[in-house]
């Protein structure tokens, strides 16, 4: 992930967190032999449990629903190519 020019302290922290998450994913898949779906499941489960602990289950579920809606409505289309004819995997 490219580092932004003149990043703010929060952007620098976000970039550092992204690097740690990417390394953790690599360690789970390449190091521990987990499948990519298993790695995704474990990361999402960890994130959901942490969020539920901080904000409660109902608020966490609302956040996940909102995030799911954003994904469904094109959040990652620039990566998946689903917005282009014949691009990406559709449901």
C-alpha cells in the first residue's frame, strides 16, 4: 500500500496498522498454512469480538451491516472490477 505524501500522524498510524495486518495475514496463510477464507474468518471474528467488547453487540452489528451495504454498493469495485463489463465476480 503506497504511503501518502506528507501524511498526518493519524494517516501514519493507519499505514502502520495496515502493514501489521498485511503481515499477520501473510503469517496465517504462508506460515501457519491457513486457507485464505480461514484467515479472513479469523480476522473478521477478532475485529467483531473487539468491537462488541467496546461498543456492544447491537452497535457492532449495525456497523457491520453498514459496511456490508457499502461493499455491496461498490466500495471495492475499483479493486474487483465489478463495475466494468465482464469484470470481477458478481453474486
